[in-house]
């Protein structure tokens, strides 16, 4: 019998309509009533429901820490973990948990649905049953999946490589810069070459997060005052979303503002607004100036992974230079370094 621990945070999967026709959160009992097949599985399911149920738009570091601690406290007694979570911020949660759960040797799979489980055409049943099957899968007594993932629409993605791209289709998530880990058809097809293997590593829980992170999204015509207001904010790091492969305006006033923030000890991380591809600092003239003043290379980090990795590193490290060093390194399979 497989022992699976389910963490029910809320989300669309467990919603019902109130008297006005608005979807509101319900509890895990609704899911069990709509999934009679759960009783036919050779699984022992333990459920921890958050009280109150959380809309994923209200997700915050304190809840991430609680989730990670629950996994740590139950780690030795279960084969795998399934987190039922709202899809809107699922990629943020999957990313941050990947950093908080170092050396993970068991699957932690986040899933949910685009339609509530009580709806006729819901995607919830397939998502949940597949998530449970993958969470219990072993080979020679060892979990096949040893990382934090997202399961949606018959595909398993690395959590810190994923983002929600569609709110109207069952295919809600994509991971264009990293292969799909598992495709669920008639059989589960594992992409073994793409999976993390942590078998010889120590499982370590990290619970310190520092959310002093700001975001600067560039656009043609952005004013100096707007940029200055972000750079002057009380943060340790700024995620700067640039054009193409990491390009920005070459105007001296812009570079001077960035250099001023860096000289004050702030880290500026360059990630692309494009969903596919990687930042290549110095490839074009429009990014050579950034490299020269010490802007950091985010390579192919997703926005979600960039923000949460900075929170994790800042929680662990007081030295800004150490944060700068590790943000450019692949520590949980979250980025591809192209030197």
C-alpha cells in the first residue's frame, strides 16, 4: 500500500457555487464525494486541510513556510506528497518549495483544476488521479520523481521551470525552456534523462525567506522617475524584465540609475520578458553596458523562479555578494547556464 500525504490549500478544484452563483471555496470532503475511485486505489491517503481554505491569490511566504514544514514533519512516513492548490500562483509555490526543500528524494506534486470538481466537464478528476499515481511511483524501491513538480492536463513539469500561461484552457501551464518530465497517456511516459536524482543528498528544510524584492518591467518610453522609484525602494534585489535576450535602452541616464542602485549594494537581476529563450548579457550592444556595471544574468529563469529564488537566497545569506553569486548558479534545476 502506498502512503500519500495530501495538502489541501484550496483553489478552484474544491469550489462550489453559492446562492448568487459565485464560486466559493469548500473543503476536501467535496473532493472525496466526487472521486469515488479514490476508495478503489491501493493508497492510504492522509489529508491536511488548511483552515481557512486559501484562495491562491492570497498566497504568501508564511503559508509557504507552513507547507514546507508540514512536508518535513511527515517526510519519513509517506511515499509522496500532493498539494492541491489554486492555479493562479501555483508556479510561485512550486518554485519556492523547490528551493526550500533541498535534497528532496520524494515527489512533491502540485495540482488543481480549471473547473471545480463538481462540474460535469471538470479536469479535476484526471489531474488528481494522475498526480496520485505519479506521487506513488517507484523503481527498485526508490521514488522516480525526486523534486517539486506541477501536474496539469496530463503533463508533469518541473515546478521551478513552469508558469501559468492560460486561464481559459485545461492546458494551463507550460515549461518551454525545459522538457516535460512525464506525459500521461495510456501509460505514464517518464522522461528519465530530464529528472533530478537526489538519492545521495541530504534532505534539508530551509524556512527563512526575505521578500525584499522589487520588479522593474521595462517598456519603450518608461520614465526616469518610474525607474528611480523602483530602484530606490527598500529592497535588497530588483528583478528587471528586459527585452529579447536581455536588452535595454543604452541611454546614459538609464545606466547611471542602475549603477547607482548597484553601488548602494542592491542586486539587479536581468530576466527576459520573452517566455522562450535566455538572457545573453553582452551579446548585443544594448546589453553590454549592463554587464559592465554589474547587472546579474538570469539566463532562462522564469519570473516566478527569479522572485522566489531571491527570497530564498536573501533569507539564507546576509552578504549581497553571496546572493549575487548563487543567483547565477543552477542549484535546483531552475536555470540553464550558457557561458
